């Protein structure tokens, strides 16, 4: 495994990890997490992959400049990282805001992206008023006051009852407030239905039946605008199926990679 720090304008940096050799698979995490959400998934993925994980701006070990951020900045960060790491024809798996970044990257740089896995995400998530209310509340009271409600929306009831979510509470609360707010601004300003509808590449959508952040119908709406895309519903999981059911999630991903001839 190798670690990479990619320099960005104004002294910002994006942190990435690369491991394995073979067909490239890029993993982009969601809001309030970092690349650690993929840890339980990795052992279940095929060995003949080059797996690239990046911490998006404002999260993990990447820089956290003051909010707001634009979706264009987040896309450019990952574009620069992949240009540095030199994968071509990668499959990009993005969850939540990572899935929005993946859509924008595919629209901008088809030379980098040969397939998409859009997990628990959409072309547009929520509306501007909702996100502004959230931004105002987080700015006033911080993330800690909302941690319980955020975690309840992330996980299914079964997982929350029978598993420890303390690691993810720590992950959420370790996210810099400016990073979290910056990405909220990026989501607030993004509606990718029109550009995403122009995509013509193999695409798989994954939804969790108990996802309260991006419900299955919202995920399906985005897949419906991409001709030939496939949709898979995972039962009894929430917004982070890579955490709740990593083995089953890996099976869905692996089958898609085989179906499109990526592995």
C-alpha cells in the first residue's frame, strides 16, 4: 500500500491511498466520514484490483479550508489525484456526496472513468432550503449536538441496536466543522440531473432499503436518466451498506465488475 499527498491550489492537499495491482477501482466516501469506511469492504474485494481511496476535501487527512466549497472544487480535487496516480479507465464507486463527485468526474473526464457505481446517492440530494437550515444549525451548535440524529439516519435499526456505532460517531465528530459545512454547501448547490442524463457508460446504482438520507426511490430516479444502467436494492441496510453488510456489498460490486469486463 502506498500513500499519496496531492497538492492543490492555495496550499491545499488531498490524501489518497493506493493498493494492489490490476484494474483500477476508485472509492469515494460520503459526508462526515473518511476513507476508513471502506476498511471492512476491502478484504472481500477481488485481489486483481488496484484500489484507490481518497479523502475528499474537508475530511480525513485532506486539507479543510474554510467553507463554502463548490462541487466543482471537489471534482477537481479527485481529478488531480487521479491524474497524479495515473489510472485510466477506472471504475469509480462513490457513496453519498462521493457519488455526486463521481457523476461530475465522469461528465468531465471520460478518459479517466469507464464505469460508475453510484451507491446511496443521487443527482440532487435535498433542496437548498434544507441544506441552508442544516448549515445554520451546525454553525451555531456544532456537529456534536446533531450526532445522534445523523447516525440514526445513516444506519438501519438492526445495526444501530446490535452493533457498536461509536467508531462512526468518532469519525463524524473528528470531521472539521469547516469541512462538513463546506461539503454541505457543495451538495446544496448541485443538481446533476441534466449532465448525468448525458452519460453513456456502464453504471450500477445501489440503494439501502432503510436509507433515510438517500431513499431507494431517489437513487432509482438518478439511475433512470442513465440509459442501460442497473439498479440493486440491498435489504435491511441504511445509508452505509459498505459498513453494515460489506460481504454482500462486495458481491454486488464484484459481479458488476465482471459483467462489464473490468476484471
